[in-house]
C-alpha cells in the first residue's frame, strides 16, 4: 500500500476524502492544512495548542494518548471521549479509512 484514504469532516459538516501517501511522516493536522481545511496547527505539531482538536468518528482504535496530549486536551474546549489532537495522529497504514471531525472553535 503506497497511500491511504482518510476523511476529514469540516465544521460545516462537509466530508473531505483525502488520499495521503505513506512513508512521508505526516500527521492528520498536516493533512488538514495541506488540504486547505481550517486547522491552524499553531504549535507546529507539538501538542501544545489544541488548534487541531478533532473527534475520531470511525471505529479505529487510536486512543493511546501521550501524557502531553492528555494535558493539552484537559485545557481544550469541547472535549469528548473521542477527542484527539490531529498533530498526534500519525499517518500509518493501519488508519486507512479513518474519519475525523474538526472540533468547534471557541469564540469567547
């Protein structure tokens, strides 16, 4: 397998099916930004800002969060059981078919 397909649902509910090459060391935040979806990735993928917060909508078992990711999600808005930081979801063959939904942005 040279590439996988992931789906990112934007904040308006529109799904974007994206083919992503394997072996390039990307993460979901970078895929969203490259696809011109509204993800800031302010910290550059260091799990320090939660601007790439998303919800895993598919049945993929990718909830083994690092301590840094857990700490950041503890400070984020709109956190659910299926919350992840997109920058911490590495593009790998086993996430083929992954569906994520971008979390709402806090406007306060």
